[in-house]
C-alpha cells in the first residue's frame, strides 16, 4: 500500500470502534479526513452519531458529507475521538499540530473517554522529536516568547514562525501563531511539556501525553492495533 492507502486502511479500522449513539470527536489532517469520509458512509447507511470537529477544515468536510455536528458547549463529554498524529512513541505519547489545530485537538481529546490515533507506519518512532514540535502562541511579544521557548526546550536552532502558502504568518482558527521547534529528540516529553506550559504567551504545545489509549497503525504488512501499556 502507498501512504495514502495506509491512512485509509487505518481509518477504516477505526470506524469499527464507532457504535450507534456515540458522541465523536473528529480530528484534523489528511488521515483524519479519511475517517470523516468513512464515517459519513456509515451515517448515510443509518448510523446515528453526533460529532464535534476540531477545526474549521474538518467542520467544512463533515458538513459537506452530512455528518451531524454539535459543539463541546452543547455536548461537553464525548465517547470517542479519532485523530491523526505527526509522531507516535511506543508509550503512545504523541506530537500533534502539523495541521495547526493542536489547541482544539487537545481540548476535544481531553473531553473524550477514548482517543484513538490513526496513522501510517512512518509516524511510529522510537523517540519523539524528529518532527518539529508545534507550539501555539499569542501574537503579542513573539520575540520574548520565542526566546523563552528556545531556552526551555534547549533547541539547537531557532523556533521558526510557521508561514502559510502566501508567505504570511500562519494563523490558527483561534487567531494565534505557531512556532515550530526543531529538537531532533525529546527524551522527557512530560518535563518539556510542563516547561512550555509555564511560559507566558504559550497557548498550547503539541505534546499529547497520556491521552491516546489506542493507535491504529497501517503499514506495508497490514493494520495493527496498539493499546497503551
């Protein structure tokens, strides 16, 4: 299978976790989009569910496919969230935020009884860090916030301001900016997460610790389901 086929296979496996009447969080990104499409097929066949999207892009996809939607204000407790990841460590600690929706993704994941991560096998790594760590920040005082992030992370290089295809700063759905921190390796994700969270100006970071219970990983030899140790 090519990478896109692997993503589709992981999403197809995750759809099997959905039960009638479930309240579902919908992730953001190319792999999560496959899940939304496959879930929509079940909805058209009569499966009753209601879902909370984690981004405007996912909301648009779900609305186009007629997946019933709600909000966390209306439905503050979810049964299941299915989302992708940029990196997955063996203890199911994650790096997320490559799509820029890390804040809402973490809020929705935290409101869910179960977080299932779907991914192709390239996302499975022995240690987090090769993928630059996204850190969502307020626009005010960027230079000071960036310096504090680099010091807290021990970054070998600069924390780079993410830019869109137009060359301007990428803006999240909540109106924030994203710094991508190149680290190469993160031996202590929890410690780094605590240090980043304590910095004024940091809204959220892309380390998801203790949230994922299940990973559905698709590769050249098929699909495997991994539960958190």
